[in-house]
C-alpha cells in the first residue's frame, strides 16, 4: 500500500513536489521522518501512479537509504 502525505487542516491538500504528489510505501517510515501538522493517508484511488513522486526520489530525502535502518539515526 502506498501512503500520501496530507496537511492536517480541515481541507488538507496532499503534499507535492514539482507537481507530483509525494507518496511512500511505509507509514511507519513517514511517521519517523516527518513531523508537523501532517496526516498520512492511503493513496486515493483517483491518484494515478504517473502523478506521484516516491519520497525517496525527493531531493531532500535522496541521502536516506530505504528501507530505513533506524539504528543509523542514533
């Protein structure tokens, strides 16, 4: 299952980069890496794969190795 990142507001938008919705395959890893007013929701069925960018390909997360090895962050 893929997870999308949503603003935690009444009409929260899905977070995107370069016009593509940010997604990841592990909710636990999203909860570990991201903080702030966010929700992690299953990708809506209307979201097409070509309109998504996996978090590991975002420039700010390219230095992380996925799947995460939490011991590397201590």
